[in-house]
C-alpha cells in the first residue's frame, strides 16, 4: 500500500494547473502574467471540457512524443508552481 498521507489540496491544485497549462496555447519563453495564465487555464478547460479531459490530452501527448511532452511538462510545472506559490507575475526565465 502506498503512503499518500503527505498529499494535500495544494498537490492536487498543482497537478491540475500543470495539466491545464500543458494543454494550453502558451509557448515556453514568453513573459506571462497571472492573468494570462488564468486565461490559458480557462481556455484549456473549455477546450477539453473538464480536468479529466486535460489528463487524457496530457496522456496522449506523452504517448505520441514522450521527450517533447516531458520538456513541456517541466516548463508548465514551473509556471504552475510560481503562480500557485509565489505570486502574480511570472519572471523572464520562463
């Protein structure tokens, strides 16, 4: 049995935001604001209907091109962590 006692709502939020960003039209290297990230998340949810749709799209991307998907996932997670834990503006390094 796996121990999941350290998981909490912030882990779930991070995963959901990361998946939404992964499925969005945002491109790596673009200077983003929290508002742009929020709009991208909303748009991705509308396009894929719900969080489960986002998860299916991410899974399909990894099946099609694992290396490319892995790079995008890392970038999306960095953006999600920054917006979720640090604040509104995303720095130039992303």
